[in-house]
């Protein structure tokens, strides 16, 4: 008997479109046997290592997003406050060094006022807490993640738990 850990990234849209990134940890033989099933759900399917490696990879994903969302929201607020057209700014920067999936997908939704979740804040807080606990066990300081968690917890206190993680913009708008 084999077991794999296989967390995913891609949110509701990725699940509906079968385009999830699937980060797998466990035995290679079991992984190879499961590939046809994983392919029904996703496109980017990678064996990361032994048991637990999929979960650690998911935490790396979540830790990467946290400060990125802070930067994205701060940049959009800066663009607005400085009198720039945020849509033009996005067009100018999305193919340069600032370009990312988050910039191309979340920023337009933020500007349109669409805060519906692809991944809800309440679930993201759960993942950030898991990542923080794991980092502490490794003796790793992660102040960017700690800051993001505090900001998202403040949004939950204001009733924003069901909104998508890009609703972090509300932290800056209030």
C-alpha cells in the first residue's frame, strides 16, 4: 500500500478547468501509477520527493504569494494615488520583471472590484499558519509571511473571510 501527499494550486478556476498544479510527495512507483488520475485534474504535475514533499512545496507556493500580494496591492494603490491609470500601468509592467500570474490575473480583478474567491482568505490563513509552524520547526524566520498573516487576519475581523486573497486591497482602502 502506498500513500501520496498531493496538494494543489490553481484555485476554483484551475479545478474547474483541470489546470491545477499538483505538487506530489511520496513513492515514485505510486506517483507513476497515479499520473492518469492527476492528469484529469491538472497539467503541471510534479513529484517533489518523498512523503511530505508535496506539502512542503505547497507551503513554498503560499509563502511566495503572501509578500507578492502585499506588493501588488501597494503598487496598485501607489498607481492610483499618483494619478496614473492603473490599467495602463499593468499593461506596461506585466511583461517585465514585475510580471507574474498574480499580476496578470489578480490585478485586473482588483481594479474591476471583483473580489470573489479563487482561493478564500479563510483558507489562505490556514495555509499561512501551517507554513509559519513549519518554518518555526526549521528555525527559519519569515517576517514577510508573518506580516501578511496579520494583515489578512485584520480583514477576517472585518468580515472578509469569504473573499479571495486579492481582497487584501481592502486593507489599503480603509
